[in-house]
């Protein structure tokens, strides 16, 4: 067992499903340009449209509302760009509202917009990382153009009440966007039931290829092209189609919809097995995030007096791959902004580890972690008191 790699960083990226690998490999020979009218072009276009229907079925929207992108980061930037342009035109609705715990692709976009004078408000969250609806209401008004709230947090797993938030947003005449990237394939996601206007997702978070994602755009809502060029995606997103990856995300979507119930149960079982094991074998730990409204498979734990980077490195030496937070914000020794925004003490934030499970994890993986983790924490705490 010691020679095995236990991969528990599935929120950063997932392994491609075997069925997806096969589909992508077979699609590599479909070399026609989907924008061409000849036979090879029509073959590529047919494969893309099949994938569009597969994704639409997964997120419960019309296939015509699915726009393929390079990933959720592009999709998120596209949405904010739409409303930046609208505000530039002098609209009376000149404010954007989001939260303090969004993905870096939104957090950094907000910083950019603020630096250029745009009005963007960030709603705080409670100590579990959840948006309080009463607090959100105080940020909403007739000057708001867009509200963007992620479905499930990539670090803590906390799930937001998107359907309820959307009702509040629409009540003041604003548009609603959610980054549903981490929720796809783990909990039911529905454009129609939630009534959101825009939804983002990435293929590599649910066993599909990297570099391919989706922005779902409800009919008749505002839209401005982010990448200009050709007429692809009905003029919504220019660029030659990445046919193999689009085929791959389609197959991944079909698998996610088919396996949703069993996958959710599997991930929750492993998460709870690890959570209980940590609490029972390691003294003085703090489980972060909302434990009632939480994505299955995401467990964020703080270990006081043990630094997160050190825990990660020791676990890596034992073949256990985890994260100290968002992979998109790694490379920094700063504590997690998500945990700090949730009111977590800076020491606890520094000592946090995110375990994120996937389809290919097993109970044996959890047992191995529970064998290796307690002595690591004990050793680091002893070093910190010397």
C-alpha cells in the first residue's frame, strides 16, 4: 500500500473516465472543421451537437443555450464582461454583486473592475461559508445589473441556496449567474428549476478533458461576445471548435447524469468516513464549512499548531496527494481567502488541508490516510512547541 498514490485532490482536477478517453481518442480522427459545409465538416458538427445535447440534459437546459468555452474561468469572465459593457453604455443599473468566497477567476475579475472604477460589492458569508439571505437583500436594489454566486465552494464544499437567491435577484430586476463547476456530477443542478440566467462549468471537474467548459446562457438575456472572430457558437464564442474535447465533455456529462445518485452517495460516504476518523484519532481539529449544506466528497480540516504546507508535503512523501486550498490560488504562502472570509482564525486557516474525493477513491484510501495522518500531525505539533 505504501507504494500507491492516493489522490485526494479531485476538486483541483479529476482523472478522465475511461469512456471519455476512448471517446476523445476516437474523435481525434474527426479532423474536419465543424464550420465547413463538406462531409468531414458535417461529421464534426454532428459530434459537437451530440455533446451539446448531452451537456444540456445534465444541467437541465435547452441545447441552444449551451455555449462551449475553454473552461469555467473563460465562462465567468464572459459573464462579467457582458455587464461591464452594459455599464459602460450608461445603464441605470451600474452595480454588480458577488460574494467574498468566489473562485479566483471571479475574485481577480472583481479586482480588475474595481481598479477601473466599476461598482462591485462583495457579500460576506457566515462562519460556515454560506450567504445569509437577509444580508444579501441589503445589497440588492434597482441599481444592480448582475449577481454572481457560486453553487458549491471549491475549498470548503459549502453549498449556496441558489434557487432562493435567484428569486431575490429577479425580484429587483437583475440577472443571476452561478459558477456551478464544483457541483456538477455531485448534486442535482438545474438551470430551469433554479431559473438562473447564466451558468458556468468545466469538464475536468467531472472526469472530462481539461481546457473545455460551458457557459449556459438563458434565451433572451443580455449577451456580448468575449472572444471575437468567426461565427461559431451562434456568434457567441469565436474560434475553431476543439472537437475531441467537446466530444469528451459530452460523454462526461452523460456519465455524470447517469451516475449522479450513486456518485453522490459514494463521495459522501468516503468524506464522512474520513471526517469521523480524523475527529476520533487526532485531538483539537476544526472541520471547516457548512456540514449540512456541503458538497459530497469535500472535506476541509484545520489542524491548529500544524502548518498546512508542511502537512501537505509530509502526506505527499507518503503518497497522499491533497491541497491546502484552491489549486487556482496555489503557489502562495498566504492563508486561504475563503476561510478568512468565513471568519476562520488566521492560524487555523494556515493549518487547513482540503481532502476532495472522486469516483476512483475507495475505503482503503481513507484507511491509509487515517494510518499516516495522525503521526504527521503529532510530529508537526511537537516541532512547533520546541
